[in-house]
C-alpha cells in the first residue's frame, strides 16, 4: 500500500475533486465517518457542511484540509468492506479517527485506490498537527495496516 497525503488550501477543492469523479462515474462515495447521515443520503452541500462547521472554529489555522490517497497493488482485489476497514484503521492510527471524513473508491486507474477527505480542525477548535504526518504517523500506519 502506498499512501499519498496532501493538504489542499480548501476543503471545497478536495471535496470537488472527488465529487466530480463520482458524477463522471469514475468513483463512488463509500462512507461518511462521524457524520449524522450515511454517505449515500447526503448531497455535496451536506457533506461539506460537516467540515465547514469545524473549520469555522479556528480562524488562525491555514491548513484545515487533509486529502489522503491509499493505493494498492493491481493484483489486490479488495472488497468494499475491506477498503473501509483499511481506511478506518489508517485514520485512527494517524490521529483522525474522531474526525469527520469521507471515503471515496476511485476506479479511474490501473490499480485499486481510495481517497479520504477530512478536516484538521477538531470539535474544540484546536488543530491536528499535520507537519511531517507522512513520515511520523502515515508510514507507521501504512506498514501496520499491510500486516
């Protein structure tokens, strides 16, 4: 598994990227973690509102969005339940288990992969530090998930 982490300037950019793939039939939103509704029952605006509400709690933070891509070997055939288990485990291990996040399965490449969109702002208004998250938390989480 290869993990790629980006911190886009806006939650809208990350969400739009994934939702456009859904509209084109190249992706599907599999899961909405820590939301009141299921992913299939929400439109774009309902999905983004969960992020915006938390983001409004911290005016100082410049990085409020986390966008993760988890990529798997082309030979791996992973059921949706397994992909969701991997996503949940990964988010927990990098410190985002209690955050709202959306999991998208993309089908536009030669290998299976999922995208996860979340916010770095917690319910108390503090920010989850993403400095060196790839090296410090993600690499360890990736290796542990592979086992």
